[in-house]
């Protein structure tokens, strides 16, 4: 479901829209998964009255990059204006892709935007798909957005990842928090991707505080009640580092 913090596009014109109304902050904080329930209780007792709004669910992604891994390199270098492409779907079985969407995350310094293009007709089994054909399979479903289609055709799948997520919303409805944990990373080019599984050595929880531009001042009051500092954290960078090794 699209929210005020996310726009869903289905044609070329909409995909080019960008305004301050679509931009948001995403502040990330890192803590140990051993304290997950303590963290949840801290959210419930936060003065902004966070409540859990959805059932916990598993988030699945295929990340895409160009053949020089420039999205990865831009993130590592801290380049302010950058983008990220992924295929996202939900469900406990990673192999079953259904009710998915292409998401384009755009970063402009400290703020970002997300464009979502739904792929309701795309149903496939990752285990049975030739990974070299995945982009073609996806772009066949994007006849109504030539800009996105052409952009994806320049990219390749570079990472599978999956994690559990919990969702929280403040009483004032202006601030969302997600907790991501039990992260798993896979190399899409393994014959059996499951055999390539990698995990972060010290399992962590990524807390992400999300809100619109004009709420930044108020958001600082929320973060002051956290015991953790803002951190740069990219699941994509972590995953590539894990499956490619330090020599990449």
C-alpha cells in the first residue's frame, strides 16, 4: 500500500516527478538483536507513543547494479546524490516472487525519495529462473514505463537479501519506525543460492526513523530518547561485502 512517504508510479511521466513533498529523512540506528524486545518496549514508552501497526513480516529483495558496481561504490564513497534499484516482495519463502514491485531509492544528501512501480503480474520461482534472464523477465512486465525499462536493462542482479521487519507509528502519525533483523544475504550467481548464505557476524537490529522534511526539528526530540547514535548503514553494501569478500 502506498503511503504519504512513498509514491507509486505506473508511467513515464509520473516516474520523473520529484518535489519536496516526496522527500523524507531516514535516520538509522544500530543495536544488538539480543536487546530487540527491550528496544520494542522503549518505543512503546517513548513520549511520542509509538504503536506497532502491522504484523511482523519477512522482506525479500533482489538488488541491481551496473557491471562496474557503481551504486555500491557511490554508497561506500559517501556520494550525496545516488540511487539504488531493487525488486521487493514479502513472504516467508524467499524463492516465491509474488505481488512484487521495483523500488528506486534516490538519495539527495541527508534526504531521500522512493519511487515504486508495482509488478502485480510477475510471479516466478527464483530457484528455477536463470539469473541471467531475470532482468528480461522483469522488463517484459514494464511496458508502460519506458524510462524504467531502459534503465533496468542496463543493470544486473547483484545481491539477494532477506530480513524480518516490524513496523511502528507515532500517535501523531508523523513518524514511522521500522526494526529490521535476522538479515540474510545470498549470491544470486550460485547454482543454489541458498548455499551462498551469509550473515552478519554479530546479529544486529537496524532501527530506521522516517519522517517528512518539515518534521526534522521535532524528530530530534524523538531520537534523544534513544540510547543509540545515528549510523550510516546500508544493507546493500553489507551484503556485497559479505558475498564478495574484502578483496572486492
